[in-house]
C-alpha cells in the first residue's frame, strides 16, 4: 500500500492488482477465467476502490483498462516491488510487465522496485520499509502527471537502494546488459543439470558505468531508466538489409 498512500492526493486512485503473489511471471496471460474481488480499502483513512484479480500483473492491467476503469488512467504505477529489477533480467518481472502492458495502450507507466533481501521476494513482509521508495514514486508520479512522459519514452523504471532515504541522489541510467539475477546449476541424483535458487551476479570489470546496475549496486543512488516498447536494435536497417542480402547464408 506504500505506492497507493504516496499518490492519494495526486488524483483519483484505483487499486487493481493480482490477488496473490505473482513474482517472475513476466508478461504472461493465463488465458482462463479468474476470480474478481471488488472492495473498498482504507489507505491512510481514505477509502480507495480496489479490484483483486486472480491472474498475472500484465493481465490485471489489460483487464483494468478494458473492463473495470471508467476511463483510461493518466498514469499506471506498477510496484513497489519487493526486490530490484535491473539489467537483463527485467523482462522476467511481473512489475515491469504490468508497466509494459500499460504502455502498449499508450498510457504512461512508472515501474518501481526496492532493493530487498531475496528472502522477501515472495512475501508481503511488514519488515521491509518502503518509505524512501514511496517518496520517489510520489516525486516521479507527480512529474509525469504534470508534464507527461518524455518524448520517445514509454516507461520510467525506478530502482531504489535498500539504504536510500528521501534525500538520496537519483540519476538517469541505461539498462545494463548483465543479467544480475542468475540461477545456480546443480546436479540431481541421476547427474542431470537442474536450475536451483537465484542470486545476484555482477561482473564489475565489464559493468557499464551509466547502467542501472552500477547506479544501484555501486553508486548506491536511485536508478531512473527510460524504457521503450520499441525493441528494435539501434542499427541502420538499410545497411543491415544490404549485409544480409549480400550474404550467401540468406537467400
């Protein structure tokens, strides 16, 4: 509720969220009927309309826009996630996927995550302090509502260090190519490889100094990463077409 509480006075707020924990489901659409629970939730003494859906975060956003909200929202805030979403692992995240889904409808989206110990990633523990992260959600939400999404940007991704406070510096970053969250590989009793639990893995020698991982893990500042739905590589399309046409490997 930290994200809800920090934006209550910025406009009409609706809570539309998965009914249960949905970490790591990416932009999945289960394609089945699901339960819908509508209620009023008191947040800081203010009743807020809430809809809980038994489906993925991306599916929640799609259903909210097409079925439940009276009008398209001016801003979708996804998170605050238990655990940072940085580097090449971001598309695994349900938090990022919900923001991508909003952006696919042309709606500005803010995806917020807080660096937390891995033991909290699949919980809703009250031990995690979201105050600092909420202050940055409020700050950037207010700016987006006043100015709109910057040209060429579809999503703002913010990642807040665990030791941050409301005065912590922030910087605009790029998405690192490093995975960050990496699975360990173990052998079962038959000697077959299995993927087990995951952990942070950072190669400081190759880490990009302007990346989200560097900002969070090295500089200990809030990372603000502009994302776009356009996954097209930043190359000359005509030159690539010519290269492919000249290759014997492509008929």
